[in-house]
């Protein structure tokens, strides 16, 4: 019953705020929404505790494996943990928006709660078509939230790109689901997995179904070349929404790929193609991140980059790599949430997000500055952050696969993305104001910028930043067990179809190995270097009238991220074909 | 050609994609998205079709063991769901297109200023 | 990217996707063949439950949870449309004064037809909903019929009558409550098909009316020439001065 409640609580509250939102006073709406998010967090935490020994399964409507129809909700520890992450970030975002939207309607709260329900539904669904359904629901709610400030031209443009590309991806996913259905006559993840287990490697239908289903999820996970929409949408969405987008929604795509591959396609299809596309997104996102001067867009590219690393981690498909990815995911969710909230506080106070216009203006906001710094350091992989632990564990696990390139890739990505964030911190919170009025078209999201940021806007950020630096201390033993169960298809199918628990042998991981600490130290040092170098470059660019040094390499990169929906659709088609080619030849 | 309907579905999806790629009007692009989605309806229904079968409704005739076989009710339910999803997505995207026309004065994706600085 | 480069990129991708897809469907069981394991199970379960319409059994009983997702999509869309189309509506009315939509200048025959068709269309909608578990139809189909029925008044040129027939706050409340009730019933006790059909019809009908209402507001405010206080035009007059 708990699994049903995880979905019912936010939905019921959302329906209430939608029905009575016009009459309820604002504090009541705030309190109801926050209470719902906290309740979901408590329920998810309870599920996490109960799932530690045995995967929780709830067949809806009294159907079950004996009848051959019906839909199960399935919660293994990692799924429950992801639902918990979503609920906690939603709670943080709701606290933040307490004073953020001065003229908000209850619609915002309704959509936030629906987004939480959609994400939980996607995580818990044990059925391919149900996953598609909740994937679409996430997309539709996210579309409404992205376009929330529909009076801004950039907002509607970013939202329409987002809606078109994510919907296209979802339809490809549905095509893949239909192919699986046509072959096996099953829609349940567990049942379809069992039916496909005997398929020969290289079976065209199975490969195609995997590629099509994954394409939709990779669009959401922002793998190369499906990542274009993300920067457009994240840069324009309201700040509390960005927290959920970057912190959980993107990671849901990674989770979807990993879950579907492990349970349904684990036998016949290799994951090499996903690793390549993830690595490409990691590199490209890191480079683009350094080139940005709009803070939210910079953070969005850093999300693309980090999500690429997560994809590489799950593509390794070993318990160790998944455990490392779980660390990194938790660390990234908290760090990125903190950074977006800090950026939102800046936007709110100064009415701009441009790095040049903001120079030195953060000096009066010490807590926001600390949030930004801590978030940047967590991204850089400062121990005991989740990123540091995650990259160490994953690196150790993929070394056995011969993926020597993971270490330099993760160091480069962490150094570049964190360097860009630290550069912004140094300029905004430590630099000297340039003078002159800000020339950015963005309006503050609260009608009139608040003179002093209220504690509700500052506290969630600093709490998340602190959490990001502590996620590496998550106990390793239960996480290893959870990762082992996540990567073993039998540990998923047996509880669902046979009603009995199945455990998988856990491999102990060592998040704090000495070599990992050395790598962390090097990465943080590199990030500081990147920040210093990039800051000089930005200053030079600001001094010159036209960016001359932008040069031959960066201009095509900027031009490729054109905001043109036709370009994005062409890249999507090419990306699906590329993934197929890579999967086939891997 | 026992796979012609399945291939038709793929063709519809691709032609919709082509429309989006070459689109010079966002309303047109949104309609092309619907075209592309129609391919999934065709694929689902083609997978569920059975020669000589009738609709899976038994209020006025005997169930399949005695009567004729029926087509797949599961894909029909999925298509129904899919149609609602498609209608909703189309409505929201058109709403956004209205706003773009207001704010930017054009619906040509080529004339919309890039969001990349 | 230049249009040419875009097309080349797409052509390469499309060729790859087409090849992949073709190879894939050749691995499907042949079109119209007898291999439908899930369908056989679903039909058997529908008959055991005594539901004559197997599609309704799948939608509202065996796979009711998918329909929960669908209901939530409708709720989200109706709410989102309010946000996405709100700003410009507010601007336009702020620029002018009160919006007065008088009866438009349409032929009497059209007006009479619209009003005559309204009651039977509503009855047909209710019939389709009420018999959804027995015959083809159900909450979605019936809800759409009910939602479009009230817009016959708009086609008949009587926008004020339409406004009287659909108080939007009430529709918002009914829609949200129907969605909540559906989720509650579907999660707790799926299988009450007539009840679920009715809830879906309420949800779909209200969502449709709300969505269309937002677009109407846009169209009438934006495209009507300013003609304060007067009547005429095709859909009423916007009060933009």
C-alpha cells in the first residue's frame, strides 16, 4: 500500500490545489504542497528501509503474475532512493519558492506536485508502457513548468524546443515498446525480460527495440547528440523548477536506460553505444560549460556533462560502476540543486544572470556565496562529496573492462565544469563591481526584486550544498548490496513474477581508497586552475569590444547549439542511427 | 508482403520527422509531430490485427472459443491512451506557438534568435 | 546549420533508422497472424470479470494504472494551458477595456441548427459513457463528445451563451476532483468500470472545455478588430481599443 501512497499523496494534494487554488490563501497552498512533498519523502524513506532486505512489489488492482495481466509497482533500494531524492529536492524547491514567486498562482504548486508524482511513477513502474506513460507525464508537466513565465520570449522558445524533442523521443520509445510487445506479447519489464532472455545476440528486432526505447530516455538524459534542448529549457525555466530538472529529471533518463537494459535487454544487447554517447556528452558539455557567461545556461551544460558521466557509469553495467554512479548521482543532485538555488537568489536580487553584469554584486550575499562555492567544490570532487566517492568507485570498477579513458574523462569533466562554476563564484562574489546598469533582458521572477533574500530562499541552498559534500559518506555496504541487486536481472524478476526474494552477491567498494583521494586532490587543483585561466579569458573578452579569441573552435560549437528545432530533430534522427550502429558493432 | 502495414507505420514516422526537420513554421512542425505520432498508432494496431477477427466486444456475440477470433484489445487500449497523450501535447505546443508569435513576431524557426549567446 | 547541411544530416540518420526499423519488423510475427498471447490473456480475464467490452476491461481494470497516468496528463495540460496562454490574454485586456462578445452575425439556419443539435449531442455523449463497459465507447469517447457539444453554441455564433454554459472555475474544480477520485478508485479498487468511465468522462470533458476556452480567449482577443460596444464580426467583438 505504501507504494500506491507515494503516488496518491502528491496527486491528491495537486488535485486539491488545482480545484481550490483560487480560493485558498497562499500560505495554505504552500503548506499543503510542502506537507505532501515531505510525506512522500517519508514514505520513500520507509520503502527504502523495507526494500533493503526484499524488493517491494505491489500488483495494482489485485492482478498478478498468475493472471498474466496487470501492472506491478516495484521498489528495489535504488528505485526507492531515487524517489526519495526527488521528494527531498521537491521539498527544497517548494521551501525556496515560498517567497520566490510574489505573484504565483496555485498552478505552480499543482504542477510541482504532479511532477513529483510523475517522477515517482516512472521510477516505480514495472511495465514498459507504464514507464512510457509516466515519461510522457513528466514531459507534459515539465513543459508547463518550463513555459511558466510565458511572457518571456526566450522562455516560450526554450519550452517549445523542449516539448517537441522530448515528445519525439517518447514516440520512439513507444515504437520500441510496440516491437517488444509484438515479439513477446509482454509489457511487464520482468516478463518481457524473461521472454527475451533467450534471444540471440545481434537479433535485429531486439537491438532495434532497445535502441528506440533508449533514444527516448537518452533525450531526457541529454546524451550526445540529444542534449540540445536541455540548455535551452534549463536556462529559461523558473529556478525551483531547474532544481528538479537538473537534480532528478535528467537522472531519470539515466535510470530508465539502466533499468530497461538490465531487466529486459541485459542478455542480448551490449551497452557500448550508450557509453560512447555518454562520454561524448560529458566532453562536449564540459567544453560548452566553460564557454558560457549566463549562469543558468552554464549550470545546464554542466548538467549535460555530469549526466554523460553517469551514463558511462551505468553503461559499464557492473555492480561497482552502478554503486559509484549512485554516489555521483546523489552528489550531483544535491550540488546542482544548491547551485541553481544560489543562481536564483542572484537573479532575484539583481535582475540578471549575466556573469559580467553580476561582477562583484554578490559581495553582500555571503550565504549565497558560500552555497555557490560549496556547490562548485562538490562538483570538483572535494572529499567527502558524492562526486569524489562516485568517481573513485566507478573508476575502480571500469578498470576491469579496460576503460582506461574513464579516469582522464572524469577528471577533465569535473575540472572543467567545476572550474567554470568557481570562475563565476570568484567573479560574482569576490570581484569588484564594474559599474553601469545591467543590460540583461531577464526580469526578476518576483515582480520587484527583494531587497534582502529571506531565509526561505537561502536556507535550502546551503543545506543542499552541505548535503552534496556529505553524500560521499553514505554507507558503502548497503549501497553495494543495492547495486548488486540492481544489476542482476533475477533479483528484479524473481520477486515480481515468482513472489520470492532473490539476492545477489555484493562486491565491496572502497570510496575512500588512497588513489581516489589523490585523484580528488588533483581534480580540485585543476578546477581552480581552470577557474583562474577562464577568468582571465572572460576578463579579456569583456575588455575587448568583440570576442576575437572566441576563435575557430568555439564559434562552430556555439553555432551548432542553434535553438533551431529542425537542427535538433535532424540530430535526433542521426543520433538514433548512430546508437544503433554503435550497439550493433559493439 | 505480410509486413507492409508495419513498414507503413515506420514510413509515417519518418515523414513526420522530415516535416519537422524542414519546417519553416512552428505550427507546421507541431502538426508534423502529430503525423509522426500517428505512425505509432498504425504500428500498435497493425501488431494487434488478426485476420478474420472482429472487435473484442462480447455484448452481442459469443466469446472467441465459440465465436470468431477478436483483435487485440491491449493495443487498442494503448492506442487510445496514446491518442489522448498526443492531443494534449499538441494543444500545449500550439499554445506555446501562439506565445512565440506574440513575443517574437515570427513562427519561422530559422528567424528565431538563437538562445546560445 | 544551413538547410542543406540539416537535410544531409537527417538523410543519413533517416537511412540508418529506416534500415534498422525494416530489419526489426521483419523479425515480428507476420501481420494478422494468430500469435497474440497478451490479447488472449486479456480477453480471458475480461470474460471472467464479466466485462463485455474487453478494451474497457484493459483500460479501466487490468491496466487501470496507465489510465491514471493519462488522467494526470489531462489535468496537467488543462492547468498548464492556463499558464501558457495567460500572459498575453492579460496584456490584451489590460490594453483595452471590457471585452464584449455579442451574438455574431451568422445565418439563422446555422444558429438554429447549432441549438437544435446541442441536446441530442449531449444525450449521445451520456449514452456513450454509460454503455462504455458493454459496447465500443467509454469515458474518453463520451467525454470528448460532451466537451465538444457545448461548443456547438460557438459554431452557432452565440459566444455569450457558451460563456453562460461553462463557468470555468466550476469546470476546473470538477476536473481536478474527478482526476483525484479516479486516481483514488483506480489505485484502491480498479474494476468499477461504470464509475471509472463516468469519472473519466467528467475529466476529459472538462479538460477539453478548459483547453479550448483558453484558445478561444486568445483568438477572440487577438484577431478581432477594435469596434467598441458594437456587434458583428464572426465570433463576437474584442474590446480592444
